[in-house]
């Protein structure tokens, strides 16, 4: 597994919360985030990192998107 | 009401953070070491696997490599560790506001007042342990007890990722059989003195008479006796790891040995500069200057002297430090590291005794000058303005303020 940093479009709400809307994967494809189920602090033991973890639904699949120190990353397959 | 104190110790802290960020080295022996090229090459922390090879904190890299040739050496990343220490504190802060840091990776928590909300000390300890693992990806061992000393002992008993409870019911079985050196503040020399008297375990220390211990160890004898019996009532003070209340100091192991008075002078000025800068930042002045010298055979000595007036200007501090140095060091051997510390602190605006004769006006001017230097450095960086003497040797002219390492501070304050 590898740490993949991604470009993210996100929204700040009036209340100050931060919600990711879409991201661009390393192959250049843009993926819309259909839904954010949950957001909590967590570590990624798989690729090494720690920050806010968003559990999201993307094209019917569940993925984690991490926000760490101003950058977004995901857990890549290899 | 009986106090409930937790002591949380982040296991192999630096190494755990490094292993979290680099999964490839997670199952290998890892040691975080100071940089060898700057001659800081000692083991700062090692992970559990390296520990099994007998690698110990404080030994030189080559010694560790001898025990474990495949040891992976990682340079420290202090900003990252500070971030994790802060995150850990945020976890603790969900349970209490009474948190006392002891170094970067240990904290005492007084959760007496939170038991109504969150349940027993053990329950909170287990929650903290789980949260730390999930949210930070590092493990913590927690000691739960009714005083700080036993809580700290508890966190050392089972690790990593464990909770140990020491209560009034079980402390005699758990604490008393332990070797006396495990007790907080029983260092190498106290341990030797006690062992010479056949006081080898904490239980034997507890059973000794306090008057006897006082005769042998001075007032510390009584203090250790109260620790051993669980009578320690020191409160958990709200203190961050950035607080240094009793004194402010900097020391540095230099890239090369110091050979001459000129070398020592450069370093003393660089260190005094940073000490003075930190005094000003914390709005404090100090009256006593201490220096610390360690030669290249690792023999060390400490000396101190008083200033005429409390100050936060680097000039008088450096001059005093240099005088102490010249009075006490005979250059039998080159020097490996030097430290300057200012203690006897007062707040900067406290009243001072004025004098008709010596240059009070000069001191005020000097202090104003140095405050202006702070401002210049804040805007343009540390090296924007500096003393002439520091320009004669660049490698010795480090920036100790930014490279300052945080060490545990005193238990009593």
C-alpha cells in the first residue's frame, strides 16, 4: 500500500466544518464523493499518516480520505 | 475523597511515530538517533524489536550497531513529535483539565473530579489506551493509582499498550518487591547508597525509619520514604511541556571539540544569546548563572555564580558565564559540550534595588537594545543580527532557540 496525495475540492460550511466534494486520483480521473458517512481523528496504519479521516462513498464503494496538516491523502492499492 | 491519578506514557514515542509514518520499517529494529555528523549520535528511542536486541537509550550508535547490525537508524523529526504530543494532550483533555507533562511523552492526569462523568479510573485508562491507538496510531501504557509516584510506577510495569492498577489494597504486593531503583528520583547514586545499606527493594525502603534515611540522604531521604509508602500527595499541576519555570538553559554538543578559550567564548555567547532571548520571551529575569562543561572523555562539571542584578540581557549573562568558565576550567582536555543556564528567576517587571554607583542606566539601555534585536530577528530571522564574535566560526554559531530540545522538568515546583 502507498500513500497517495490527491487534489481535493472541498466545502467549508458556515459552522466551520470541512467536507470534501471530489478528488482527482493520480491517474488524472476526477471522482465525485457521493456521501460522507463519518469524520473522526484516526491514524492510517496501512500507509502511515494521521489526521481527520473521512469515510466516504465513491461510485458505490467505501473509501477513506485523510486530511493531515493541510494536505489530503488516500490509501493506494500498491 | 480519594484521588484518582493516571500516568500515561507513550511507548517508545519517537520510534513509534517514525514506524507509523514508514510502514516498511515497522517490523524491523528501529532506533531514532541524534545526527552522527553533528556528533549527537546517540540512541534517543528504540522500538520494541530493537529493545529485544538489547539496544538501550543513551548509547552510541556504534554500540547499538554492534548488538544489532541490521538496526535501522532514523534521524529525529521533532516538529512531528511535538504535533503528536499535542494530539495526545487533546485526548487527555477530554477527561480532565488537570494535566501535567513530564517530558514530551509522559503526562500525569488528575481525574478525581471526572469519575462521576466517565466512570472509574480504570475505565478512563482503558478508553485513553484505545483512543490513542485508533486516533494517533501509537500506543500508550497507563498507570492508575491514588498518588503520582505509584501511577508512574504502574505505567512502567506493563507495556506497551496496557493498563496497570495500583490500589491501596494491592500496592504492597505490586510495588514493594520492585528494585529500589524503579522508584521516581532514585537515581544511580542514591540507588548505590541505598543498596550499600541493604535497602534493595521499595518495600525495604518503606520499612526503614524516615529519620535514618534523612541522616543518610538528607531531606530527600524522607521524601523517598513517603514515596515508597504511597504517602506522596504532590498535586498534579497544570503544566505544559513548554513550561520551564525554575530555570532557562541551553546546552550544545558541538560539531567539533572546543580547543581554546576563543572557541568556548563563541559558544558561550551563542548560548547566552538564546537563553536571554527565551528569558525575554517568557518575561523573566534571572540572578544566577550556571555553566555546564563536558570534556571529550564525557567527564562533566557544573558551576554557578550570582549576578549583581537580575537580568535578561545576554551581555551580562555571557560575561558572567565566561568568568565562571575561566575560574573553573584548566583545559586539561578539549570540550565536547557546553551549557549555560539562568536560574533564580523573577518576573521581568519586579522591583529592583537601584544603586548610585554601577551602571544601572547602561543595563537598561542594553536591555532595550536586546529587545530591539528580538524584534529584528522575529521579522528577518535569527541570523539577521548577531554578535561579531559569533561570525568568527560558523559551525559553532548554531541557533539554539530553534534547535532547542525539550527535557523533563522538575517534579516539584
